[in-house]
């Protein structure tokens, strides 16, 4: 914690507010681009679901490679601001590349290089947030702060996906991606100067949150999260086609569904972050996984738009429990290595993206977009089984999100 004799940093201090702001901007940029890419590829270039899935598999593999390479060095740097700025610039250049693409191969090349490099920004912001929390905030606020930062991503997704689909229909693909590219670079400049700079010292708070688990426990956590992120990725990619081809509505309605879920996620994330000081992390994470099972079962059987909107409550519960608390769990497993832990968490997301892209590329191509969600339900059930195998006896206080007792 801070040793300042004046007003100590809090969840609403200038440092935390700058982190919140930049996280919202980053989430907004990504949410304006990523959900629209599958529709862009399918409608603008006329590619089949297998090619759409192949694009996201290749991009996710590149994300893992770049992310791990950067993470190995990031924890040794004095500050992360240069990496964040560089990633945002790559995101802007990627949008320019998408805007000028004349064929599928150019979009794929841009995704494999610039867009994949930009994905390294998110774990670096998560890492900077954890280091700030360990250095400046009371220990019991770490889980709540992580959940608040993750809720900023959800806040961006409230408006950005509907805006992205609206812009595509209003000004076209090219103008939309050019505009987002400019915003990416502007946000990168702001991040470089506005984010707090934290002395890179070993944090007692980080050491006290250490989670002594073996390789088997870590592998179970990675497996469960990769499966859940994969099912969620397939859900997001398939949603525009499900809404337009199966339910008979316009593509902007898919953005409205995503925005509804994101709006519901925000209070759920904040509540679970507060609850993490009183209830075990794994209990809430398992609860979120169960919500995913219900979500995919409902979408699989849905035949009306109002049912899809009602199911967003389960979608929000799933993401609210998994995303905000999952990163805290991974960071607790690797104390003092916020960059590596955050990148491992996001790499698990990328592995899930590969799996989800394969799901949509194979099952949607063979059986249609609606039946894809029956497969998603089975995947979520397997993830729930893996989560139940995690050792419940290991470091109860750490798994609950509260600091262990001191001897």
C-alpha cells in the first residue's frame, strides 16, 4: 500500500480513474472492430463459415505467439507505457489495413500481423492495474479493483457493437475502419501520457496472495477457461448470422443483443468483485459456468428475438463471474509476475478463440448456426466438470479473494 501521509489512493483516485478511462477506450476500439469482422468477411467477401473460422484461428494463434514473447520481457521493464502505446498504434494500422483490403488474403495478412500485435495491449493494462493495486490500494480491494477494470470493458461493449454494425450500414466498411483506426492511435497517445507510473518493486501484497497450486491444478484452470472462452467466442461470432439467417432480423440487432449483455455485466462484475472478499472465487466462477450452460441451451432452442434478449441475463452472469474474477485467480497463482499472469489469462482466451473458431467453422458449416449452440452447451458442461476438479482445499483465503491470515 501507499505510505503517503496525505490522502491515499482509492478506487476513485486520479490513478484509478485514468486506468478506467483507458480501459474503456481500448475495449471500445476492439468492440467496434472484432464483432463486425465475421459479418465483414461473410458479406463483403462472400466467404464460407470455414474461412471465417480459419481467419479467427490464425489470428488467435498469432496473438498467443506475440503475447507470450512480449510477456516474457514486460515484467522486467521499468514501465509498460511504451508497449501499450505501440500496441494501440498497431491496432490503428490494422484498421487502416482492413479498410483498404480488396480480398480475403489481405484481411488475413493484416489480422496475422498488426491486429494480433495490438492484442498485447489488454494484458499489459491488466498487469499495470494489478501492480497499481498491489502498490497503492488496500489489499482487500484488489479483487474489486480487477472486477471494476474488467467492467470497463463491459461498459465499452454496451454501445460499441451496436455502433459498429450501425456504422457499417451507414458509412460502409471502409469508412468505419478508417475512423476506428484514427481513434486507436489517439487513444494510444493518451494512454502513454495519462496512465500512472508505478515503481517496479516486489509487493508484499502480491506475495501474500500467492496460490500454491501444482501443474495439475493450473492445467485444469486453463482447460476450463479455454473451453468457456471458446464457447463464448463461437457465440459472439455466430450471433450476427443466427439473428439474420435463422431469426430473420437485421444485423444491427445482434449488436443490440451484445450491448444488452454488456450493460447487465457491469453491475454483476462490480457485485462479484465486492463479494470476492466474502465468498470463494471458485464458487462464483462455477456459478458463472452454470449460467453459460443455461445460456447456450436457451439459444439453441430459441425461436424468437425476445427470448434472445431474456437470455442475455445468463450471458451477463457468465461473463461477469468468469472475466472479472478469472484474471484475479490467475494473478494469484503467479504473484509478482503480473505481466505473465495476465498474459496467461488472455492467452487462455486466445486458445479458446481458436477452439471457438473451429467450432463455428466446422459445426456451423455442417449443421447450421443454431445447432452450434447445442455444441456450446456440451462444451460448457465439460468446463464445469473441470472446475469441480480444482482442489478446494488449497489456500482457502486466497481462493476467496481475501488476504491470507498473517502469522
